[in-house]
C-alpha cells in the first residue's frame, strides 16, 4: 500500500467512517461536484493502442488470414 493510500485509509477510518450514511453521501456529492468542475484526467490512456499499432495488427491479421486460406486451398487440392 502506498503512503498516500495509507493516509486516505486513516482519514476514512477516523472521519468518514464516523459520519452517518446521509453525511457520507453529502460528502461524496461535494467531492464529485468539485471534481467535475476541475479538468482532472481520470482515465489513464497510456495503455491505448496507437493508430500505428492498430494498422500493424490489421496487416498481420490480413496476411495471416491470406496464408491460412492459401494453405487450406493447397490442402483441399490434395484431397
């Protein structure tokens, strides 16, 4: 667990956990509303495929498919 995670867990245990469900919902609402006003990037797009990656995959797939079909027709001509 990261130090930040530990701090958040302590905060939750000491403060948030002692709030009533209604107070917790109000706190959630305040936090989410505040986040929606800021330009926070929550989605990590570091794992997304670049256009080049996608093109490489398409090329590989088409070539592989072509080889399989060619091999299949050779096989079928032998049968």
